[in-house]
């Protein structure tokens, strides 16, 4: 194992004998110490969720130990005051899971962890075993509705990021229904404020995408995974071209995990549909607020149930119109016709997997007057600020942790 803290940084794949452990920071007797298990801290809902949990804990006098494969969000964790440890938490190998469980059990004892919190399936197995061996509470967070993740239903508290996900968990795992808690994602509205994004930042983003000033950029969120539905966007792009639409480009800003053949299949589809001129795959932007501001619209085309997606909330916070599948962000945030009148809509929705409906939604949005699109974006920002600008979620998480950490009879 390798420990990385603000004081020390060791190599990734070492055992504890190869890398001396960072000194344990003194923690007040009443403070919580939460071990957060996540596959990576690179990109995605679980990765960003780990950073947010660490910030909540450290800002309130507690301590977070984040165990992952590492990634580009490590500096954010260090800035929050969290301790990070690199371990192959993305592996699904039974031997790796068992090895990780014993490593985590040792960390729980050394760091005097009071709670173990798993944010994804792969690390949840080793985290569950370690928590059971150490006798500490085990918590999980669901960010989407995988078809099968029963280990995630075994937490003493099962956290869902939206009512839509909570309902799916309760329907699939009835034994978990009494342990489900809905805690929506938090958004940093200080960072995601359209008033702070300068034209120069927007121009820099568009230049990096190689998109001219007259071309409408349509940002597609989500990692390059089949369940995120990028192939639906490619087929919709072909429909738009066949209809004679011009001056648009889809920009895929998700990370490519490289764990499947999907990225290759996706590009084969781009070639087959002759849409390479209107598709850009650019990866996660360095300036995310400016990337949203550079877009005419933001799409989440998920074909599998997602939670209240952070990317959609961020896009709405930046006052941009959003288009989501009916399995993506959900009605928690996106108000769309026919459910609401036109003057209340904050975006558009389409039936998941239906590229015809997505193309129709895009034509409706792109053909609308600029004033209408601005009004949709403004209402979206007003809605997410009203719903998510409080510290209620942080208070809820700390109360949940505090309840579980109480001594038991």
C-alpha cells in the first residue's frame, strides 16, 4: 500500500514495507474518522463525491482517509486536508478484493476509523469485508442504477443522490428500504457562476476544441461508457445532418476509462454515420465553468438509470439549457414539457436510447430564439440555486455519520 498525504508521496503499487506510512495526524477524541473507498479520484460522480465528502468532513473538524487508485483530483483532496492512500480499488478480482480487505482493516485500526463509506461497487466488496472484520459501520452511496450491485445495498445506511435512485433501490432490494437516505449532490455555486466567466475563458475553451465562433457547441457529458449513451448522440447527429442542419458540433467531454471496447465501437459508428466532422472527443476540460458557458446546450443521453447528475446541476448553475434522457437527471431538477408549461421549462427530455426524439429536442432548442434559450437557462439556474445552494446536504451527512458512530449497546 502507498500512503499519500500533504507531507509525503510514495509510489503507487508498493506494499506497506516498501513505503513508510505518513505520520498520523492528531484527531480530537470527538472527531469522526471516515475511510472513503472509491475506484479512482479522476472523473465521474463517485470521484467528485469522494472529494465533496472529504471537504465536508475536514471543514467541520473531522478527518477523511480516501482510498483509491489515485487520479487528477488528488490535489483537491490534499487542499481539503484529507489523507489519501493509493490501492487498486478498481479491481474486481476476488484475490485483489481479499487483499484490499486486509489492507483496509489495517488502515481502519491504524487511523482509528469510525465509519467506512464505499462510493462504488468494485471497492465496496473489500470495504464491506474490512468493516465487518473491524466492527465499524459500513455506508454506501448510489450515484446511478446499475442492474446488479447488491453489495451496495448492504450498507447500514444506503445513500441515494435522488428520489429516482432511492425508488429504484427500494424496488430492487426490499430489505434495504428502511435504510435508504436521500442526500443530493452539492454544487459549488461560487465556482459555477456565469457572471464570473470572461469571454477570454470561453474563447480559450472553444479554441482548444477547434470550434469556430459561429459554430454552436453542444456539450455531451459523462464518461465514455456504453451506459452513458454517446452512441445515441452520434445517431442523432446523423439525423441532424440529413435534415440539413449546419453549424453545430457535439463535444464529448467525458473521460475514456479504457476498460472496454466501447470507445472503439463508438468511433466506428462515427465513421459509419459520416459524422466525424461534427463530433469532437476532447476529454475533461481544465476550465469546466467556461466549457459550460461555451456551449449552446448540454446533453446527458444516459441509457441506464442515473442519479441527480452533478454535471447537469453544474450546467444549469451556469444558466445553460440542458437536454436529458428520461433515465438521466430526472424531474428533480429538469422541468420539461409536457410536464410543465413552456414558460416554466428548465430543459428538455427524451426517451432514453431514442435518437429520433433526441434529434427533435435538439431541433426545437436550436431553432428557438436566443432569448428563449437564455430564459430556459436562467430558470434552470434559479431552480438549482433554490434547491442546492444550502448546506443541508452537508448537515445531513454529518448527522448520519454522527448517528452511526455513537457507541452501541
